[in-house]
């Protein structure tokens, strides 16, 4: 006997409605074929490669199967897919742009090497560091202060309002520190900025020059500039998250304020390359993974990037436009657009948070034998680096570090190195892993879905390709962990200290994005109970 529904059940059934989610795209109907634009196609291919790096070496036919599986509503032929990938330099068999032969360097004047280390030059690698005697695993090889220290760009605003050290960027914890700083002479008499220690205040030779140039007497002011225009340039770097441009400003001012001229000569000795030349590599497959442009934007924003470079150059040179200053002097202080890009490119291929004279001579190998450590719980970024032996190192053996994350697979490592440092890595590890990759690919057969990602693989959007919006680009992937830990601890302490500082406001969420980002998949319909 079938039980009849009660009257209450009938009433409830009458109230139930099946509704579409209100932000569902009305054009996103199943079965409707669309013709994707170029960016949609290239972005989808990039996402497939990110999800499974083993698919990067697939042929067009197999790759087309994956694209169609991911986007069944697309009207896309193999021929068009191949044409687009060829246009953007993404075909597996296309030669990739390298710029290592365009990098130049000079002997570094005044370079003092630590014991057990010697400097040699090789035709294939250029300058490099070698062990002059046996070095045991775990041994501290050398410590090094920054040649030019660059505080974290994301701390610049906190530095301005006195919540972070005006030199090293260390977060200051509470109002108690403000009163202590005043009593200890760690506050600036012209602005609200503070230093965390007497050492930082002494090291901060540019604070008065950059921020209060007009306060300096004529006898002490060897370098005249417009402090308000420096603030404008700094805000421009901050708005665009452009660490390299901010660093270039500090480098140039250090050069001009150094009466000995040694700073300019030592910076000129670093490995040098123009940022415009480096950017050409972002037109290859590596650039497609540029995280600084949203993961796939580097292929499509070249014109915008050049506009950014020109604007940065213009704002930087305006700093030296001081009324009453000798025009010839102003002209000598300014730099050409080409030199501006050269400064940016040089900083990007040499920095690990800041610039170091000795460390910059370390060459790359995917199997490193030294560890470069930046900061930890007891040391600040401005304290510099410590370099340890990662294993026993024989006399005559070159000291090498890994510029990239060693847990990445061979395709990712080579891609990062090609874009960020301009060379194809041919170390033994890369050769062996490439052989293994080709062997696995030959076993995949006609079913590309059999390709499996490296279990140790991290997402390709961790690339720090060109640093034009920095990023990141730089030799810090293997040293970032200790620095991040120190920063997290600083932030935790600042938040704890803020409990006694009263309330603070958070910015309102941006309501301009009306379409939901589908970070997870779910049905586009929901069940609702109708109002009576």
C-alpha cells in the first residue's frame, strides 16, 4: 500500500522552487558552442600545463584533446590551436629566447674575499667562487652585509607612519616604543619616522637626503633633489608593486652621494642586462607563467609594461629638477631611459632582497653545495646573509647555489632559469630528469590523460619572471623561508602590541566585482523555500 502524502507535505512541496544562482552567466548554457578568443585559448593551455607539467611536451593533437575535455563548448580546431601557440612562442619544439650571451660583467674593485674562497673566471660561466681548501658540511663559509640594502616595499607605508623602522623595515610593536625612541634619540626631528636601533639610524645615510633635502645646509648638501618628488616616485613604486624601480632609486642616490665613487664602480661590476632584453624571454613559454601579471598576462601586456617603464623613468628623473640648481649638474644626475632599464635588469638578476658583492658571484646548479640564509628570528634583513656548506666541498670545487626552487620539476626549473637569468640549464640533474621525462612521455601513448604530475611539484604560478612589477624576480627562492618566518613573527608581535593602541579600520571590500569567481565547481541551481 502506497502511503499518501500528508497535507503539510503538499503545502511544503508547493513552497519549494528551483532557482538559478543570481550571478550565473546567462550565456553559459550547456551545449552552446562558442569561438574562444586568443587569450582564452592560450590561458587554458597554460592552466593545463600548470596543473600537470608533464603535458608541456605533448604534441598538438594530444594537447587539443585536453583543451576540448576542459572546454567542451569551445569550437576550436587543432589547426587554430597550433597557430596560436606558434604565434605566442608556446610550441614545444620552438627555440626559446635566451639572453645569457648579452649579460656583461667586470672585475669588482675592492672585493675582499673570505678565507677558503678564491675568485676565478671561466669562459662558459664568467666569474665564480671556488674553494681554495676543503670545507666541511655545515661550516659557516662567510657572513656578508648588504652592499646596498633595500627595505621590503610592503613596509614602506609603515615606515612612513612610524610603525616600522625607517631603515630596515622591522615592525615596531607598540606606543611604548614611540616614547622609548624619543628618549633614546631614535626619532626623526622632521617627520614621524623612527629607527629600531642606533645602528639602523647610523646606517640610514639616505634618510635626510631623500626625505628632508631642503633642511640640509648648503655646505653639507652635496646632492640636491626634490624630496616631495622622491615621495611621489616612491608612491608610484608602491602603487605598482614595483620593488625593482624602488631599489633603482636607492642605488642611484647611493652612487651620487658617495664622494669616493667606489659605489658606482662596484655596482657597474655586477652582471648587467637591460630589463627590455630580459622581457623578450616573457614572449616565450616561460613568460606565459609570469605570476606578476596574473599568471598568464605577460604575453598580452607588453605595451602596458613599456608605458610603466617610461613613467617610472620620467618620475625618477624629476627628482633632480631643483630650482636654482646648475643645469649641467642636474643633467649629470639624471639617467637615460636605456640606463634606467639597465639598472632595473641588473638589480633583478642579482638581488636576494638586497645586493651583495660576494654572494652575487655564486653561480647556479640545480644541486647546490652551499646554503644562503637571509634572516631568522634573531636577525634582521639588514643584518645580511650567512653562507653555509650544504655538503663537504673539495678544494678546487666551485661553490654553487640554486637560483630556483629545487623541488620543481625539470621543465619548471629550466623555464624559470631561462626567463629570470637568461640561460638553459644543462647540469647533470637536468639532463637525467629530461631523459626520464622523455621516457615517461613515450609510455603515455595516445592517451594524454595518463600523464601524471610530479608528486613534489609546486604550482608554476610561483614563478617570479621579470621583476618589472616585482617581484619577483631574483635569487631568493631557496632563501625565502627564514625571511618569511621572521616577517611573520614581527607581524604577530605588532598585532599583539596593537591591542592597547585602540581600534583601527579595515578597507571595505571591493564591490565592483559582481561575477563570482568559480574557484570550486558546484551546481548553478539551488533549492529555495518560497515566501508566502
